[in-house]
C-alpha cells in the first residue's frame, strides 16, 4: 500500500488531501508512523523523530494514528487477496507476499493478477497500492518499490541478472548504513561487486550472512511464501517522557514484563506446544544507541514475575557508564521450542 496510514487519513478527511500529512503523536518522544508523499518531498520518513519531521516540514499536518481504522482497511485488502490465492504472507498491515503460482482465477499471468488486485483495491478502498511481480520473494520486494506510488514492475527471470548487477547493495534486505559502510571499505557498492568478491570470501568476512549476500546478488531466494507465520517473539516496549538512569527502570521493566507475559499466554492458547525459553531486555540510550541483553535459563520462565526478575537482573550486564541515561526500555520472550524439540532462534529486537 502507498503511504498507507497517511493515505487512509487523506481519504477520510478531504481537507488533508494535497497537504503534507504526518501520522504521529506530537511530542519530543514521538516517531513518525507514516508520511504522505507531499511530506516525503521534504525528507520526512517513517520512524523519524517527530520533532525532526516538524523541522523538515514546518507546514506538515500532524494526525495521531488510528490503528483500529488501519486494521479494518488492511482486513478489507486481505479479502481482495484471498479472491486470488490462499498463499498470503502478511509482513505488516500494509504489505504482503502473494504466491500466485496456482491462482484461484485463471487470468493468464501474475502480471494480470497484480493489475486485478490493484484495481480492486482502488475501487473498493479508494486507496492505491504498488506491486512487484518476480520469481521469488526477495526480487518481488525490490520490484514493488520500483514504480511507487500506484505502479507495478515486472521482473522476469531473464531480466534478473542484468537488473541486479548495477543495483546498490543498500537496496538489499538487511543491509543498513553500517553494513553498507563495511562493504564500501572492501570496494563493494553494487550487486556485481558482491558477485566478483565471491561467496567464500564474503562468508569468511561476514559468516553465513556473507554467503547470503552473495546469493541475493545473484537473485537466489528459496524462501517459500508462508501462509501462517509462527510468532518468533513476544515483546512490549515504551519510550519515556524523560530520559532515566538504569536504576530507575525497575517499575517500567516490571510493567512491560506483564504486557509481554500476557501476549505470551495468548500465543500459548493458539500454540500450547510452543514454549519460550529466553528473556530479552532492550534499551535505547539518550543518544539513540540500542542494545539488548538476553538470558536463557535452565528452565523456561513460568510466570510474569520470573520474566520481570530476569529482565531486571539483565541490567547488570549492560556495561555502560553509571551516568548513562535511557529513553526506551523493552522486555520480550523468544527462543521458542517447536514440537520437534528444535528452537527458533532470532534476535528479538533486530532493527
């Protein structure tokens, strides 16, 4: 979906159309949930501090988010998807993968299906969506951003090699500014550079992630569209009105542990066989440095109090100077055991 939250606001309030709309609560601690394309012209982006967005675009109209409405529209769009396939993997309220290898309606091609889906979204929701049509998830994601807003891009198998070769590594999923800088030091700026560097050299430098980068540079992505994605983490976090020292976080950690535990119990109701074994504490300092600490005890946490105690104890492993102040804290549960005894390991708060 194109600028989803902001577009819903502009649809429902005609006075906002054509104006730079920023979906965010006002305040020093708020971040941007979404920005209309009129606001993006000024450099406003999602996840940006709201105060910075206001500096970039003084005439922006700030609208507090209404997730109840956004979820309702998302459900409506999901219904449109389901007319074409049951293989739908939601990534968020406004984005999903669809596997149309065996579609419910024979429209002749995936391209025709994408046109049908986008037309129905426009007609039934008065909103626009962009689509990427490609042989796999990685390529479809790249393609979906190519002709935004209100467009689509088809990446046929025969086009993949030439399309990817000049593509900047910053476009690859998981390559942020830090990783991009590390690659630049090696003289790697494009997918073609990754190919020339070689899988073994990249793996030696970056581990399995290096080999994965080499695969992506060649357009290789074997991940299937998963119609039902199991929860890999349950967490809750909060940003404080004022920065706080580590020793003042006890009350907040216990409050968030209660929220995380409640979410975990709901997950257990759906999948009683899945048991979380790891407690994670997330902190963000006043200068926006994010760090996590985790504990996997001999037995899984059995109560809200256990989660809270473990999370509070993890403060002892932070290792920053005593005067450090923190703007955000989060508590979570991860390391789920599967029915076959295998554990799903992931970084609970990966950025």
